[in-house]
C-alpha cells in the first residue's frame, strides 16, 4: 500500500552549511562590527564569485529584483523591451519600475524560453532591448538571440535568476548577452538567504551599479544619480560564501534526483518531460518541471496539484498564470497569440527537488503520480515502493 508522506514534502528546502561553520563566521562579524556597506565579507564573496565565474564585472545586491531594476536603470534602457510572459513576476516588475513597456511574445515548446522568431517579429522603432529568461536554469536560444540583438542594435539582457551553476561548453552562463541577473534567494539551489548579482560585459557599468545600489553616492559628498538602497549585507555574504563551497555536491545530488524522476515518469501516459539538453550544456538542475496533458493523464494539472497535497506532496504551478494575465498587467496590449505559453502555463507543474530530498522519497512521489494516473484509467497497480511512513 502506498500511503501519504508523514511529513510534508515541499517543493524546495534550502541547503544550509554546517551550523558551527556559520557560527564561526558570525563570530568574525561580531568582532569587527561591520554589518553592511561593502564590508569585508561582501568583498571576499565578490572576489570568490569573480574567480568562480571568470569575470571581473560583477556586482552584488540584496536581492535579484533590485539587481534587475538597477541593471535596466544603469544601462539606460527605455521605450519597449521584448520579453516573455512565462516568468516570475519580478522580471516584468523591473521593467515597470523603469517606466519601460513590456512587449510579451511567445515561448518555444521545449525549454519554455522566449522564441527568437517571435522576438524578431515584435521589434519596432521603440525597441531598445530583449529581456529573456533562462527558464528553470536551461539556457535560452543563445546564438539566435545574440544574432537578433546584433542585427537590430538591441541590448540583450538575461534574467538568469534560475541559472547559477549552468554552463555552456564549459563557459558559465554569466558570459552570454550584455548582462545577466542571478537571484540568490533561499528557494534557489545557490543562495545567500536573499541576494542577487549582476554580471556584465562592459566594465564601465561597474561604477554605475555601485552608485545606484548605494543611494547614488560616489563619495561622502557627491550623489551622482538617484540611486536606491540595494546593498548585500555581511550575513548574506557569509551564507553565500559558505554555500558556494558545496555547489558542486548540490548540483550532483540534484542531477541524480532529476535522472530518477525522468526514469520513473517518462512512460507515464500524459506526462511530458523537457527534452534532454545537448551535451555541451551542463544544467544546474534547478527545477523538475512536468507538463500534464489532461486527456491522456486523465486528470488536469490543477487536479493533480490538489490531489498531491492530500498525499503531503507540495508542488508548484510555476509559472502560472502568465504575467500578462495578472491584474496589474492585464491592460498592456499583447499582439502575440502566446499559444505555446498559454498551453504550458495551463499544464506545467514543478515537482519537489532539493539536495536533501531522499531518492526513496522521489521514488514514492513518482509512485503516487503513477497510482493517481492508473486509478483514473482503472488499471491495476502493479508495484508499489515501500511506504514512506
Ligand atoms: C525568473 C525570476 N526572476 C526574478 C526573480 C527575483 O529574484 P529575487 O527573489 O532574488 O528578488 C526570481 C525569483 O524567484 C525569478 O525566479
């Protein structure tokens, strides 16, 4: 008999370094009493990230949303920006706060990133940039987008909130486009409790971003632009620095979880998995998305989402609804039919994935999904994993 999990299995659980190591780091902070304002740990964390990502052009922030807002402000982006409606709402909010009009276009059906053909078709004389998202940490169509940006003289900005740790041909994903924003929120596989980072091509932006995240201060007496307060603090940097030491292990464990999910779910009728990535891409395994085809599976995505809760499994409809369907963005005209994005938003479900998730729990989650599917179509349940209870 399969039974519900005794304790809830949530969509994610943050990785935490050993408590004694974190406390040792806190003791150092207590000793020098430097809590924020570009303290020594933020400086060290910046250097370590710079080594890890092989770039000097990096700037840390208190979260990814403000990092993206500041990126757009610092780069002087205005007018219209072509973007995706299949993302977390912060992508669009960052445009809104800069008084930029988002132009939503459709996504491609494999990895759910913005469709380059649709991007090109949406360019107008007012377009200044493309804001694309590496959805679930999987790279966008990098070459096609770079080509469009070059031919039309547009800036190419990546919301890489999900993509820390992803590599393309051994190059960190941070090296693509004019700029990338990464989120270090606790729900991400790499985190600094809350946090964000920009990586960028033009070294000249370094000063601008530093001014903007610190009220526009150039020095004690000069405020050179209307900045905000978006500085990372020492506790955040301490967490980030310690989690960075475990990144390789975290990704390896997630890879094993992904493989197991894929093996167990690939033949379940009505479940679609994203295609395997090309061998040159090293995924960070940030999320485990499935698409649920109501006809074939016998139950809608929403019904499965609700049913799984009864088994103490908490999944997420990520991303649903589309950004252009939220009340605050509904009035923005959308010319694209968004056929793929609408279909995916209605079918997508992301399953629990985090480094401390036991493989036996993954087996059990897959058994529950199979059980629900078979129960609907009336087939006998042939095998069951050991009860998680
Ligand atoms: C695609 C995307 N963009 C932006 C953000 C915002 O990042 P943060 O939560 O660090 O502000 C997130 C965070 O979840 C995200 O998933």
